[in-house]
């Protein structure tokens, strides 16, 4: 059983696509835990429940249908089984929805992950990237929910994209079952599966990234990546592409923030590209499309004919 409210949220996210928590599930946790998750936007009070478990103060019994009347809130038994209505209070019908945006924001903030947006693509959520000393760029995804083993395996297969090389970390609320097929795919794709449940015991989500990327531990800890390098590169770029981007922004009068917004990336990611000449393939493809050229054209430093480039001495 989860020890704190954040772990309760993780358990629900692991099994349910859009979980809702009744107040009775949080009442036994310290009030400050609830206030913190509400303030962080992970929980948000939503519409009142229309059916609830029978409150413990009334003893055992069947679930109750909520009826709101001019004389107050009452719980009744639906169907043929008669039960005298029982009085309910606001907390009996209060419930909270789990907000994925708030959860991902907390992940990014506490782990220094650079990313924006929160779109679930078949249960695979792109969290962002962070740099880990000695490991370089680490690409982070979140898998939710994980109640279907076949769906989890399918997500692993999708993470093995051509032209990619950085370490990929797949975060999950709880440790995934370590089936033979899961281990094979994770090893082939170079994916580290990391459970958040243990670190959530502290009330936070801040991971020890050097430990995560180091030697493998017991079940639920990172799965080791084969010693050899990955087959293909995840990042692409060129000096010519960097110069082309500078020329494009100058011609269009765009700041780094405005240009980054054009293809849904952050200032930090764009600055890293302008400095290093490398960008994650998916971001590079989006950048090229926003400029109006192909990936190959941008790698060669080409821009649309309609863009007037400043002459260089």
C-alpha cells in the first residue's frame, strides 16, 4: 500500500488513464500533503461524486448513489435493495482529478529536465532532455498507464527510432514486470526503465541521475544498456544549419524565444543547438519544417528563396 499521497497518485496513474481520487482516499494523509499537491497542480478539485463507497461512520454496506436535495446531501442505495437515506457532507462527495500537466511540470522542475507541453501519444509522454555529467544528453519519456503489458512493449519498440543515439530513460510510476521480452527490447533499444515509486517516498520526484545511469540494481532499478554504442544517432546538425538558422532569424526579425515557439521548443534547447550544432532529430525535423525546407536542405545550409540572407564578408 502506498505510504504517502504522492505514491497513491503514482499507483493510480500506473493503472488508470485519467484517475480521480475521492476525498476519503486522501483524508488519512497529512493535510499538508494534499495542500502541496493542489498547489503544484498535480491534484485539482473537480465535480462532486455521483456514487461513493459507504462512509465508514455508517458501518459496512453497499455503495451509495448521491442525491442532492434542498435539505442537504444524502446517500441512497440504487436498485431494489432498500436502505434508509444517510446524510452526507461535502467531504463525502469531494473528489480530485489527477492532472498530468502538473505531474510532468513537477518532474521537469525537480530534475532539471528541459521540455514543454504534455501530450500523451498512445501512453508515451515526451518529458524532455537533460544533460548528465559523463553521459551527455539524456532523453526522458514517461509511460502511462501500464496496466497492459503488450501496450508497454509496443512503446518500447517505438522508442527505437532510426538516427538516434543518446541514452533514453523511460519513467514509470511503479517497477515494470521484467519479462524476457521486456528485457530484450530494452537492451536492444538502449532504454533504461526507471520507477518513480521509491523516490516519491520522500514526497518529491528528484532522481539521482548518476545512479540511474550507472550499474543496474534490483528489479525496478535501471535496466543496463549494452556496452556497445547504439546503432544510430539521435542528434543531427551541422555548422551550415546553425548559420542558416542565424540568417533566418535575422531575416525574419525573430528572437530566440519567438523562433523556438515557432516549432515548439525551448530557449535552452535552441541555444544548445546554436552552440553545439546538434539537435535531437525530432526537433531538427520540426525546425526545418517551420522554416520551410527539408532536413537535408537545412543540413546543407539552404533556406527558402524568399528569405533574404545578409551578405557576409
